[in-house]
C-alpha cells in the first residue's frame, strides 16, 4: 500500500513537511510506502471553470503547468491513501495548494470519482491562529469525494514558526502520531475487506440550485 502526501508550503522542509513526515513515519512503521510531493513552490494557476476536463473525461486538466497537476492526479489515483498538508496564510490554506486541489479534485469528480473510498486526511502547520479553518478547508475536498477519513485525538493542527519548531509542540506531535496510526489501521481494514464486503454502489450526482 502507498500514501501520497502533498506539501502545500512554499518551503520544502518547513513545518508543514515535518507534520506530514510525523504521520508518514507511523505509516512506514506499518509497512505502508510514503511519498511527499512539494506543491507550494510550483507555479500553478487556479481553475478557470472552462469545464474542459468534464467535456474530455480523460482524467486530465486542459491547463498544463508543466503537467504537474495531471501527473499528480494519476499518482493520487494509483495511491491507496492521500494526505494533504498546508501552512496557514491569512487563516486559510496556501494559494498554490488551493489552486492544485481545486483542479485535481474537479478532474477526479467529473471522471467518475477517482478518489472515492480512498483513505484521506489533512494536517496543518501554523504559527498561532487560523489552523482550524484551514483544516476544515482541506477536509472539504476529502468529504466531497466520498473519501474515508481517519481521525486523531484533536484537530490535526501543529504549531511552530521557524522550520522544525513543531518538534517542540508535544501535543501536536501526539496528534500527528495518532493520525498516522489510525490512517494505517484504516488502510489495512479497507485492504482486508475489499474482497469480503461490497462497497456502496455509486450514485450519480444530482445537481440543484435555488433560482427557479
């Protein structure tokens, strides 16, 4: 089994990376492969609502960005689990990370739900405030995609300013450890039951609006 993690921080080895690695260490202890992909330093444009991915249905966004997004979508499709990590910018997730997630999850949704029933989790690194709103924003992508979300013993937010300071947040480190353990457990349960219990049948999405 494999988990793909996405680091939405502009810093490759900042506190977001350390938070992801704490979760990943627990996954690796359970024999689960773990890879971190650095998103936050790339030039990725936001979704322009062209609906090209919905028209083509080829599991690709029509915008290229050196093909980062399309390559990562395929990695996510192949993975058993997906871990999202972001720093906090003005009480929100990083702009580059949001641009990537908007496009990747839209591509997934219009191509039959590529991430449906994969195990997914989110972590946030923050100096002081805004961690919970950012955590909620990341989880919106997982929830919309019918992913299976492991939990921990608090919101998955860890505190620190300079790279590595999160190592001083004892509660935050415990939160990440427990998330990693629970994520590994859930991944193994999904793998163990895949030939024993039929998953719920996928329903076609119903779209409504409030202008009549």
